[in-house]
C-alpha cells in the first residue's frame, strides 16, 4: 500500500485490490526519483504524478472500472490531483499537463504557457517548435489541438 494510502484513517473500499498494483508501481517509481534533485528529475516526477492522476481519471470516468466510493477515497488519500482531474472534464483541457500552465499569475502575466499553444499554429520563428518545453513541468505540448 502506498504511503498516502496508509495515512488514510479509513480502510480502502472494495475494488482497491484491482488498482493497487498499478498505484504501487507509480509509488515505487516516484520513490526512486525523490532522492535526486535536478530539473530533469522534477519533470519526470511531474509526469509520474500526472500519469497516476490520469490513471485514476481513466479508471473512473472512461472505463467505469472503479466505484465512486473508491474514486473519492483515492482522491482523499492524495493519490490523484482532484483539481487537475476537474479540469480534464472541461472541453479544451482534456490533455492539460499541470495547473501551473493555465495559471496566468505563475507565468509572469502571460495569458498561457507555451505548451498550451497548438504546435500547428506556431510559426517557424517560435524557437524550435520540436524542442519547446514548459519550464515548470517539462511538457512538450498539451493543447487539445495538437
């Protein structure tokens, strides 16, 4: 059982055994990265946290493989990001990488992060389109139009 899940006061609901191996694999990979400090490692950590939240989202909203009770328990145990998942349900944000990319206050007053701009609408003068990465999370493009 992951550290976050162990901290929860309530025992896991029915169905947790089905998602436990995948969540444990995420926890193991996150634990491996936690000791190293570099920008690349931070990006990998963001990606793993994103993937874990996406897994929970997919299991509940797309595949209907877990119950509402288990979904709520996973979010309360901090195994998924409820704010990010809430954005994924909105049109235009289905592929959002992190909440920092849409927070105009955290990116110096700009309207949107570079990873939110569809690659097709970038011009050749916009740096090298293939190497553009979001500074906070390392995303290479999460616009719905990509």
